[in-house]
């Protein structure tokens, strides 16, 4: 009887090993789209010698196992989804179009490129000379200058310079750095720029307002604390933003014509073309309802004063799928929730239109962005506590006639139980495998010992 059991366990061993080896691989196949939206994108593929593709759709994907891993996919012209490989220097840029053009004043010679990418094959071998140029396109830190005679060329402006005035080769003419305080902003707004070293210092033409929650629930983490924290940043990339707002006041920490690292979307419009507002939910939301109301007034004032349509309000989650604004998404700490917040911003915006007339772009030669701009369709992360997957497990069953039988069955596993464990599944699988093997080894030895004298 004992001998028979040993044989069945030994037969089981290879099956067990195969399942243990396949376990991490099968789990890693689970991918989620965290944000998907339309836009005007350029994809440069490092492996193909920086071949350029145009794309009108992108999405951020992530896998949960064996390690949490985010990556970007772009839908190329041929309809296939291409996964960008950062290691391979694949780059995706979002192209902003200005119609009519904005004027850029170039103050020193800059090399020209045929595309907004500094790969060797895109160098034109010519320089743009100082002067004023109409600009119809911008792609993060690249600006397309209209050179006259139907000619155009891209220049790259530096990112992360230590001196904005010294490193930037020029400026967009008449672009505001702050809100106009002559109008009634209805809340206290203090302009308090962080030192240049604490900012991204990449030129921006704002097209959106992006709302965040600070999600720091400690008692001291109000807007002034955030302003001081931002000013103390002495390295980049850190998280940077334009405004911190609470129940009392708003602080402008980055000029409105500079990009920030707020949205987690690198060279796309969340970082490169939006004014970021952090609404404080400190002291576990004790003052949150008023802070949120101030945030809505601020968002409306920015959209209005920059001449943007009220539909250009965005949330962090729209850009990268991040669970932000955290408090607002959950209707917690007295929040009115995302939908009611959008309505409140629209109401505040309409009130400004009633008081001061239609929103006018401060760019002398620029019109408001196209009116067909729509809120990007974001694919909300499924509630992972309710997500389940099937996986194979081996069970040993005793039949009615007393004979043991091994079977491979499907088991329902809660995804949240698998998330964020890093190397743990491998370690657990290894320990389990060793335990089973040593059990088999022990059983074989025992059976040999006991049955020994009989032979
Ligand atoms: Zn955020």
C-alpha cells in the first residue's frame, strides 16, 4: 500500500514541476489598459534607426506579474499596436498644432531638424538665425519655425536647464507667465515661483488644465507646505506642478509657460501642454470641501484667461490612468465627485464669460484650440479586488473505491492576491517545489528502508 502511494507521488512530480514553472509566465500574461486616447502622435523607433511613424491613438498598458511594468502602445497607420521600448530609445511625442500661428522670438542661432527628433538622419545641416518666426507646430521640446518661402524646420529647446533665461534660445511672444490679477479671481492667488533648479524649464504652450489631489492626508500638508516642498526640490525629474490650492489660498509655483512633470505621460500633452493643479486634501480632508471649491474656481480662471474652451479640463487619470484625483474619484472627505466638479468648473467659467465677455486667447496671433477637442476616452482600471483569473492546480482525490487519483483542475484566483508581490511568487513556488521534492525523496527513502528486509 505504502509502495503504491510512493509511485503515485513520483508520477506526480514532473507535472508539479511543469505547473510551477508555468505559473509565473501564465500570470504575467495579464495586461491592463490604464488610459487610451486619441491625439496627434509621432513615434520614433530606435531599433529601426529612428524610423518615424504617425499615430492617432495611444494607450498606457501595464502588467502586474512578475513585476509591475508600465509601457506605452501606439496605434500605427497600418492599424497595429506598437509597444514602445524605452531601453531601445523608442520615443512617442504629441504634436500641438496652432492655427493660426504663434510668434516665437529666437535670440540665437539654433540647428534645424526636418522632424521633432534629434536623430542624425533628421539634421538639416543648416541653422535658424535670430529673428521672429511664426510657429504652427510644437512637440514637447521641439518647435517648428516657419522660415519663409514655404520652408520650415524644427529646433530643440533645452530641457532641465539651470537658468531659464540663459538656456532658452527664445520665447513665445505675449504668453502670460501668471494669471491676470486685475480680474476678480475670487480666491487668493499668490505667485511664488520655485527656484529654476526645482522646475523642468521646458517651454510650454498650455492647452489644458489638469486636476490632481495631493493625496497627502497629514495635518501639515496644506498648499503653503506644498509650495515650500516644491521650492526645496533640488533634483529632477521629481513631481512638479503649477498650482497648489487649499481652503485658504492658491500658490503658483511654475510659470504658466513652462512644462511640469505632473501627469506621468513624459512627452505627451499631460506634462507638455497642461497647467497642473494640486488640490490639497490634508488633515484627512478636514478642509477639503472648501479646497475643492477653490480648485474649481482656479481651474475655470486659468481656462478662461488662457483663452481655452471649458472642455479642456482634464484629470490626472485621463493622461496616464493613475488613480488621481484620488479623493475626488472616491467621493471621499466631503468631495462632490468628478462629474459634479466638472459641472462646477463649467459654471464658474460661464460666470467669467458673463462678467468679462468671451474668453480671448492672450496670444496675439493665435486662435483658441480647435473646438472639436474632446475629453479623451480613458479606460478605467477594472476594480482589481473583483477581478479573478483561472489557474491550473493539481489536486489528489480519493475515489469511492478508495483509490487515490491526481487531477489537474482550474481554480479561481483573486487578482488582488497576486498583485505587487514582486519576486514572492517565484520564491513561494521554489519553496513549495523544494518541499514537495524533499517529501518525495523522504517517502522513497522510507519505503526502501521498510521494504528492504522483505527483499
Ligand atoms: Zn495626480
